[in-house]
């Protein structure tokens, strides 16, 4: 059983970006958001992964945010508080087709049965200046999710805690190189 101190993120993989925010003159907006797309294959059923994506108690164990309600109901309004951000904001669940598709705010999850487990795809709209940080943060969060689902939880690693973790800078640099962006300062 691995504990938190022994965890080191593996190499950057399974990520791409969809660039957005281009004005009519072809110049990219300074604060344009890009969409991070991360794909992971988990050894658990879509139903089990769905519960981890929607249940507030499970989200507290791995996600970089907490919610005050279940995310599994279309139309539900839930307060989301990102780790390191003291102010919650309300978000509405746009799509919740269990156990296949979940969408709220700037986040969309797709779950596909795959090889006895689940292919999980995340789309998250992030300020382009911080896209490699977002990729690194979600990389670590999804590693923590995998361990939670395997019955070997190591506890949430997000926000400032993730940035202090061994391997954080390497992971950010690897994603920045993959996305051909500068590493955030």
C-alpha cells in the first residue's frame, strides 16, 4: 500500500489542448481560455467512477474542489469551492447521463466502458496561461482518484499541496512542452 509521502506522479501523458479565444483579426486574446482534454483508463466500472465524480464525500477525497451537493442531477445548482480559493461559486449541472456523461460549469466528463474498466475523458476550460498547471493538477488528482477507487486512498493532493509535491515542476514542464506553451511563473 502506497502512502502519500511515497507518491510521485508519472510522466505527462494522455493530454491535449483545444485552443480557443481567437479574435476576428486572428490575434489570440490575452486571457483566452483553452480546453484541456485528459484521458485516463481506470480499472473500475463506469458506475463506480460515476459515483466518485458526483458524490460530495468521494469528491473530497480526490478532486481539487469540494461541492455542497450531488453533481448527478441535471439542473441541480451546487456550490463549488476550489482548493485554495476561499469563495464558493454556484454552478449548474448541465448534463448528467449516468454513467456516461457529466457536465457542469467549465468541466465535462465522459465515461466509456473499456476493457473491463472505464475510459474517462475530462474536458476543462482553463485560462491558456495556466493550461500546463491545470494539466499537472488534474494528472495528480486523477492518480489520487485511481488509488481511491483501488481501495488504497492517499488523500487529496491539490492546490498549494500539489505544487509542493515532488515531481510537480517536472510535470508542469512536461505538459508545457507538449502544449508548446511557456511554463507559468
